[in-house]
C-alpha cells in the first residue's frame, strides 16, 4: 500500500515562510491570493495490505516522528499505489 | 565531577562546550557518540549545538529518537541535570523533556550575533551562578529558535518560574525590538518542571574565555562544580 501524508502548521501558529511565499506571489503579479500556509508531503510504501491497519500504523508514525503535534497537524491518505 | 557531551552526526559545538566544561570543572568531559553502547554514570549531560542529522524533517527530530536519547530521557527523569544548547534545546523539545517547539525564526534569516539576555531565575543548577534580573551577553547562531508553546503551557512556565532567559537590550528591557527570532514572551531558555533540564538557544560556551571577547557564559559552567557532585 502507499501512504500519503500531509503535515501542516496548526491554525494559530504563525507561518512566516507561508507569508513570504504569499508576498513573492503577489510581487510576481498573482492577484487574489489569500493566506498561504506551507507544509510537508511525505510518501511511504508499505508492506501492509489491510488499509485500516496501514492507517493505524501511519497514524502512530505521525504521532511519534513525522509530525510535531505541538505545532503541526497531519492528514493521511491510504491508497493501493 | 563528571560531565558527558553527547555527539550526534552533525553536532558542531561539542568541542566548544567541552573546552568550557574542562576549564570550569578541571577535567575533560566524556564524549558519548550517539551509537556508543552503554552510557557512563555522570553528574551532568550536555546536548551540544549543531545540526544533528542535517536538521532533516525538523531540527532535533532525528536526534530525539536516536537510541542514546532513550538513556538521556531515563537519566533526566531520575533527576540528572541535562543542558541542551541551541540544537540541544531543539532536541529536548522534540523528546518532550521540555515543552513547546522551536520554529523557523520569524524573520526567516539565520541569526549569528551576540545578544543580551535577562536572567529570569537563579533557582537552578544552571542559572545559580547569576543573579535574578542580571543581564548577560551570549552569542546566538540559529535558524530555528522561535519558541512556541500553547497559551496554557506558557502560563505554566511563567507561573512556575521556569523561564530561565529572555532576549533583552543591554539595560535588561525585554521588548519586541530585542526579540531576535519571534519567540513568544522573548523566551530564550526554559527549565523542566523539576528544574534539572535547561534548554536555551544562545551559546554560553562561546563566551566563556576572555580571548573570545567575553566571559558571561563562564558562570554557568563554574556553578556546576559548586552544586553537582
């Protein structure tokens, strides 16, 4: 199975990098861009065949290492490939 | 007194802190490589500055999960003093030994210069060599030193006198202008609940020798000899 994980800063946590990206987009002439939040994308290949168990394992991975839950949220997508 | 400095791949302030410790305690600290089996019995554990594991994933995230840290966490929970400087502070927050997190500097720049710090509490083995409200000058050199914690955690840190240092001006004024990296409450260093763990972003070991332009950091290392055996 394949796990796709997005890690993003929690709401309320300032994201100066996102802000800088927003300013850069504006200076390139892209109008109408609201708040920009930057995050991480992690892709994992897993031997596990059961989607439920795969999700539980990846959830534990996120809590133990992939995300810092003091400042970050994560979302998990499990797919065949 | 015996001290140990834990060295990870990418640590780069291990030698500086070893020199500062050796000068103050009269004997070279032990170096513990992250893969060394067994951990000697010591009176003080230091996690030095640097870029452990290349700052991969998040600063300090990989080091915090390395096997040697399992032992450091056990010792800290038994009351052994643990000092984390710069990357060491990041490692300590990633392990959960200290609350909060160190995020990218608000100005997005790597900051490398001397800063003034207000000593907020002298009630610890680390800060007992200073007077409360004393202003000291230590260098900072970091990209991820922007301290964040939720409102409840911040209140606990304040209520329990666990903020050790704040960024200030030479007169000790703590203002938005003196906040070099955007840290909440200008926080530069914090103590654990039992006060035996200190994490701070600035580098006391880099101004502990007159040849290097200052000695404000030395009082921290000198004080260990008086209180740790």
